[in-house]
C-alpha cells in the first residue's frame, strides 16, 4: 500500500502441495507508485484590468488528486503574457502538480483581462467658458491661473486607460463686444483606445473673453517746431504717440489739416497744425490727445548792404534823414519777398530812420538789421559819410588867448 512506501518490506512466500508438504522463501519487496496525480485547472476566466491576475482567489485554484495523496509540490507558470500598458490582454497559465513519486500532471488556464468600463467622452468634464472684466493680458490667462472649473478638463480616476490632454490657443484681438478673445481647443486622448483616425480622441473649444470699459492711456508726442526748407515748404513725418491698454492690440490714428496718419507730409507751408491722436482698444474704448506742430521759417535773411553811403546836409534844415532801407543792396530771404523785408538801425524793427546834423559830419559805421516776415533777423555793417558841401553848419568858435605865464 501507499503506507509501505518508500522502504522495502521483507515478504515470506510459502508454497504447499496437495500432500501438505510446504516450503518457504523470503524476499524484499519495494512498493512503487506508478500512477500520476490528476489535476483539473480552473475554468478560463475574464477579469477586469483593475483586478490582480496573480491572485488565485481571483483567477481560481486547480483541483488535484493522487492515489497516495502525497504531493511534493504544486505551482503555476504564465507561459504567455500579452497584457499591454493599458492592463488588457491574455495570460496563458500552466498549473503543474508533482506527487511524492515525482510523477507530474499539468493543465492550462486562459485568463482574459479586459476593461469592463472603457473611457468615453461622457467621462470628461470640460472647463466652462470664462469671462473677466479685469485688466489682464493673454499671457496671464494660462490654465494654471484660472479658477477651478475653468482651468482644465477632468475625469474620474482611470485604472485601465492612459489618458492625456493638451490645448492650443487661438487669439482674436478684435472680438467685440470683448476686448479680445481666446478660443482654447482642448484635446483629450485615451492612448488605449486611440486608433489614429479619431476614435479615442475628443476635442472641445473653450471661450475666454476679456471685457474692458476703461479707455486706453494715450500720450501724445511732444509739441514740435519744424523748419521750412529753402523752397519755403517743409517735408516731415510725425513721431508716433504711445498708448497702454489691457487689449493686446491698440489702434492709433492721427488726423489734422496735414492729412491722416503720420506722413511723410510734403510741401507743407508755414502755419500751426493741431494733430489729434486717438487710441482705440478692442472694446471700442478710445481716448485722445492733441499735439501742436508749428511749421516755421527759422532761416535768417541774407543781408547785403551798399558799400557806404554819402549824404548832404540840407541847406535849410541843416540836417538830413536817411531810412535804413537806403543801405540795402540785394538783401534776400528764402520765404519773404524782397519788397516785404524790413530794415532798421537796430533789432527794433520800428527804428527805421536816422537824422544826421552838423554834429554828425564825417564818416561813421552803421549797422543795418534785416527782418523777414517770420521775425528772423540778421545784420550787415556799412558806413555813412555826412557832408556839408553847402557850408550850412556854423564855423566852430576859435578863441585867441594872450598873456604871460608866471
């Protein structure tokens, strides 16, 4: 019996004939187990990907039997394992039982691992549309800066899926009545289901709007004076105004008698020009400022005096009056006609006459100032000689003194 194993047993064999004669012999008998154990694998099973396939309480135990109930070992080995990163696949498990005699038997179990509740678009809670009246920039509207519920998509914890997400922003700088708008396209992918054609991928567009009722802050360029050229006109461009606002794009415009925009403006005559600058943001808010541009003749006239002037005292009045213009030869200006130039004996343009008398006899230097219509001045130096050819001036008194000096 199984109890006699594995030690040899001494057996007495007796042989008797019909006459009652008998004889005996003794032999050693060793009992051996030649019957392999039996094993019945648990049935093939399908489990969820969040269950432990290595736990036999989940996948099942084999049924084993042996004639001697002497088991040396029982073990299993996964001969095939195609479970992927998503936790789904097939395990082919081989169970092996070995009895005390070293006899063994095996069986095979198939374990199918599946996701019983695959991830779908219905599992996604998309972020809500977001509006703000704060002065913010597009860069400050990153998902990490938005309140919960407006920041990013969410979903229940997935044991089996490989869920990833990304987003792409499209900025609309003109989006009335908002100052600007961001259309944020969210993409969620379950890499366990994505097939490259669209299945396993979901998209959603979130709108983020920024409203603003505050007008831009505008700063006009400094008032400027532009000099006329030799042709008595000016060609110039305006410097740009500066504006600051929440809106990423601010429209700046300039309007004046010069025209629209910043130029260049050509053949501009002298005068005062008021330039109205207007800054408008994406919400339609606007503010303005005014810049004064003065186009002026800043070039001095070119004086050219006669090379001296000789005058004669009147024989009746014993004096002579000369206008400053009498000293002009070919004075000129870039803008003022020659006939409109003013001549004076000093910077005071009213100082236009000089009267010479007997005390003025002889030659002396005079300074002649030339003034154009813009008030620019320059001068030339010449001379005048006052003569008394008619001897109208009294002779100077001459006294003769005689005597002796002590």
